[in-house]
């Protein structure tokens, strides 16, 4: 199960709206719009206001391995942590990010003393999700990983191409297609 984030999603938006000055300052922060397929240069932190991004690793042959997905209302950490030099962060849908570069983050910290703590909570929730994903990759077979993904992330599963889901689960598209067929025909229980 995905670890809940106390400062992700609607909870963070609700917190912003409790104070008009705080909301105005947030709305004044720089935004970056990304078209589908466009890469985020990853300078600092970002809040995904709209859309869907992924961090992906590339092997020596240029094959992609999806590392993480970032739908709207989630924090996107430093790409050095999410996708080192052999990877990238890319928009899978048209997306809009609130960017928090060093100066913007420092200004936010001065205005909201608790800002850094809130952001760290969001990033910690992301790290917990990644740790759970790693545990599943190491401990569960492909069928169990797919079933857990469907149970934990049903909305995300609907937004992703089969190729992206397969890569995220560490299996081939053919293997995923077989799993899906076995689930549909009842030879595997959900």
C-alpha cells in the first residue's frame, strides 16, 4: 500500500488556502509548463500541480527503465536523487510544475518557517514509496507485483501505457500481456 503523504495532494492545497497571504505567495512562485515528452531540467524541487511525469533510467543501449511516476499533487525531488546522469525526468502528459529553486526555496522558508519541514515530509513520503517499491521488486514475483500495482495505484494504471507499466514492474511487455490475459480469463485470481 502506498504510504500516505501528510503534505501531498488535497491536504497541502487545504493548508495553503487557510491563509490568504500564504496562498498568494505560493501562487506567485515560478511555474514551468511541460509538453508531453518534454524533459524537466530538474533545478531544485517541484510540486506537480497538473499532469504526470516519470523518472526513467537509460541503459547503455538506450533502453528505458521507469523508476517512478509523479502525478499531480505530489512533490518531485531533486533529479540527482530521482534520475542520475543516466536518466531523465519527462512529462507523460502536459504538465505544470511549481518550481522551487534555491532562492525561491529560501524565500519560502523565510516567509513560512515550517515550509522546509513540510517539503521534507512530502519528500520522505516519496522515499517511503520508493523503498516499498524496491521491497516489492526484490520480494514479490511478477504476478504479485502487478496485482499490488493495480490495487495500490488504480488511477495511475489507467493513465500509463502497457510499456510503461511493464518497465516499472521490471518485466517485458509480453510478460505483462500474458499476466493481463490470465487475470481476464480467470486463470489468475486478482
